[in-house]
């Protein structure tokens, strides 16, 4: 599994970090973690001013919030242009063509087969989810930017929305009581219910939990590996390791592009699948 | 070693934050941003784009159907034309046949009529000839009478000899009968 490989290389990288320069892996986290400043080292750093609290909640926008807004803005502008181009001509050209392929891929290859009948109501949400994660992942690969999808708070929030989408889809289709009853498979012996009911209730929450952790871990792992690769140069303290480090970092970077696509795809298809399972309980 | 690493990576960091720290403000902003993004994109992008794509798909299907329909119609018209053509051919054949029969009849009739007329003409001519003959005969008779009278006169004038007279009369008579 590539993830375990990543973890292994991470371990070795981190070990070397610890052995060569003590306990100084903070710079890696500094690049990955959320902060209250937009770093453009070595040029300048923008400090974000403190916002007033809202009902005791500190809502000061952080670095990740800014890149989330940037993603949202990009998405709105891009798809506004695409939507407008269809008013001129139904024949797609240029950027419209690319976006059309992706939109149709999400609708016809992800949502339609996994969600099944009545998929139309969830298409706007799932399309937004896919492109939000995809653009967030890809934006994070640009130097000086930050990957907001590698923040557990963001992925957890998206997973909570998935959780609500799954429950709302199931309840709307089947009615509240029959949906809750349908959570436990039919035709199992009654003594099994003692086990099955907690398991099924647990599985309601493990699904979105897995979604959140998967996206978070995948997005963070690649970045840590890239930074560790480049960090090796400084920790070992010789230029001879640089070509190998840079080549490896580039390789991981390219892999990250793939991972960015795959994670957006997986988050969307699993959410769609879970909604489909909740909507069509008989299967 | 692994736990060491996880603790090292997750728990260290400047300012004492860890990777698993959940910032409630970020949750707040993510929720707000995502909800607004869904609503805005739904209105601005997904609805018009998907409608346009569906319309395009429907348009293509429609035009394919229409092409199929037009083909069928053309086939039908072709068949109709062929049927009309063969019918027209048949009709023209019939008309030609009819006209041929008519022409034959007409020919026969005309032939018959002309024959009749010929016959009549011949008959008329015969009658005329007969009449002319009779008239000529009548005239001849009159002339014979006149000639007889003239001959008689001459005989009278030259009445010298009975024998001679007789000879003359006979001579005339033979002349006449010769005629």
C-alpha cells in the first residue's frame, strides 16, 4: 500500500530529523498547519488581525480559511464562465470542454451509478463537494499556498455535511421511523439485535469519520513526505543528497496530483454511495 | 518508534499546536463557506450547465429522431411516387390500347364506308351510263329515222330504177346495220 510506504519513509525521515538535529521537526508542521499569518518567506508575512468573537467563538480567519475562500472564489468564477459560455453556444470550447468532462464524469460516473434513482436532488451538493475538495487539494500543491483539505477541522466539517446528507436522504425517502428501522438488516434472528443495533448505530458515525480521516491523512502525508525529502538535504548537511531528494520530492509531488484527484473522487463517490444506501435501504 | 513519531509529528510544532487540534473558528468558516458555495454554485453554475447539457442531449436525440422520421417519410414518398408512376404507366398503356382499338374500329368503319361509297359511285356511274346509253339509243333512233327520211328523199329524187332503188335502200340498210 502506498500509504504505508509513505508512513515508512516518513518514519525514517522523521527519525533522521530527530537524530541529526534533535527534536526540530517544527518547521515541517509550520508549513502544514494552520496559522494566523500568510507566509511568503523570504519576502513578507501577512499577519491576520484578530476578529471580534462571535458568541464566544474566535472566528478570526486563518491561513486555511483564506485558501478556502480563494478556492470558493475560483470555483464560482470558473463555473460562472462555463455556465455563461453555454448561453452563447451549446458546443463546448476550451475550458468549458474540460469542465464539462469533469461535471459529466461526476454526474454520470460517480453519482448516477452509486446513488441510483432520485440522484438529481443530490447532484448540486456532490458536484460542489467534488470540485471544492479537488481545487483545495490542487491549490495546496502550489508553492506558498496551503492545503486546507489537510486540516482535520475542514475534513470533519465536510464529513459532517456528508453525514447530514446521508441521513436526510434516507429519512426523506423512507420516512423517519422506517428509515431507522431499516438501518438494521431484515431477517436476522432477534437475539442478534443486541449486537446489530449498536453496530449499525456505530457505523452511521464511522462512515463520515473514515471520510474525514482519509482525506486529512492523505493530504497531509504527501506534504510531510515532500518536506521530509527536502529536509534531508539540510539534516544530512551535504549537497550530494540533493539530487536524490529533489527527484524524490518531484516524484511525490506528481503523485500528489494523482492523490488530489483520487481523494476528491473517493470522498465524493463514498458520500454518494452512502446516500444511495440510505435512500435505497432494500438493497 | 511509531508512537514516538506520531507524538513527535502531531504534538510538536511551534506555539504548542498539534495537527489534530480542531479550531472551532475553522469549522465555522468551513460550514459557512461550503453552504454558501453550494447555494451559489447551484444557482450560478450547476443548474444552468446541467440544463444546457440536458437540452443539448435532448436536442441531439430530437434531431436524430427527426432525421429518422424524415428518412421514413422520404421512403414513403418514394414508394408513393413509384406506385403513382406504375399506375400512370398502366393508365397510359390502357389509354394507348383503347386508342388503338378505337383507331382500328375507325379504320374499319372508314374502310367500309369508303367501300360503300365506291360501290355507290360505281352503281351511280352504271346507272348514268345506262341512262346515257338509253339516251344515245333514243337519239340514234331519231337519227336513223332522220337518215331514213333523208335516204327516202334521196331515193325519191333518184327514183329512176326500181332495182336501183332497192339496191340503194339495201346499201343504206347495210350501212346502218353496220353501225
